[in-house]
């Protein structure tokens, strides 16, 4: 029996059900997602952006795609990405629906982590198909973002009948869909912000302090340490805790607080808050001995009073 010869993979442009794509809000996220959809064979046809930075991003990631007003984006596209700041999203949706810009059967996708699909209700009443697709990724506004979407988790919320369509779009962008219930969106987003956004603040503060201590290349010093700490935390959770707080070294923590008060008073409150949270978790997991925790918590309490 002759073996069936392997078939050549289809060119993305030859796949069925390719969509015209529009972007409302050319911040860091929208152009990257549209570029990823373009790689899957969809066709970006319009983008809106106001600032010079938005225009530059659109030109870099979506060359030759015209910049038009938001209502015109909806008029041209079958799939519209609403990639504006969270607080601006409800007003944008209200305005577009009120102006009659929404067309029945149009896929309307927002990328807010905070909101689910219900924020799109005004457009849904006009016949749009509402999807909430939030990439759990930090964006730079450059072409590297398209590469980073490979394997990136997306928080997906949509009506049940659109769930498969939402997940398919995420997969086409190279992502991994993770279903989030409508009511869980704020908690989901808070969790991501706690980890990613605050991490940037902590790392930036740490680099500033190392420079003040005379370290010439704080990024080179921190890279291996923070990489190992992140890997250990993702693998082991609280079992990865280490350092003076987890050990109960109250004297070391007191010295830290004193030095921070002298050289970086703005970092004291954050250090105390994180140290207290670390101590609580180390105690709960039996890593910090109660007899050592008493002195440690006393140091942290004194730090609050000064």
C-alpha cells in the first residue's frame, strides 16, 4: 500500500473565514495583536490613533494600514479590537453604539483585564458579538511583542455560544486561552497586577539602591538572582521563600530599615509591607519559627512608628 505523501501546509491566506481587522486605540497592545492576526491570515484594514507614539506604533507594526477615526474603523472591519485604557472602555463602547457605528454580526473584542464581556452590552444590543481577550503579557509597543505572544496566556470571557470562537482567535495569535468567569475578572486582573506591575517597581527600586551602594552593573547582578527566584517561586510557591525575613533574622531586617531610612526613605513603606507579608506566609508554612517571629514582627512594628 502506497503511503500518502505529506501535504504542504496551507498558506494562511488560503484558509477559510479570514476576517478584516480594525484597531481602535493604537497603544502598545492593539497593533501587536493585529499583527499577530495578520500572520494567521487575517487582514488589518484600519486603525485609529491620536498621539504621535500611536501613529509610530501603527506604522511600524501595521504598515500601509490607514489611520481613520474610530467609527470608520468599525465601518471597515469585521473584527474590531478595542485596545484603550480600562477607564476609557465603557465610554468608548457607549459612544460607538450610540452613534450607530456597530454592525450586527461584527466581532467586538476588548483587551481589558478588568472587564468581562458585559462592558460590551451596549454594542451587543446593537448586534455585535462580544469577546473579552486579555493577554497576560507586558507590551513594549514594538515588534518583539508579536514574538512574545507565542505561548502567552489570555484571559477569555465571552457568552457561552462564542466561547469556541474566542478561544480559536487566541490560538491563532499564538496564545493559550484560559477561561475566566465574568465575576472573577477583577480578581484575575488584581492577581496579574500584583505580580507583574509591582515586580517592575521592586526591581527598579533594587537597581537604584545597588547603584547607590556602588554596584556598576545592577542589572547584571540582579539578572541571575531574580531569574532563579522567579523560577523557584513558580515551581515551589512559598517553599521558595528565603532571606532574612523567612529566617527570622530580626537584626538584619532592622539594619535594612535603618539604611533605607537614610538613603531611600521612599522605599521604607514598601519594604515593611512586603516583609510583613513574607513573615506571615513563612509562619503559615512552618518556615519561620514562632520564637523568632516575635522579634522580627517587633522590628517591623517599630519601623512603622518612625
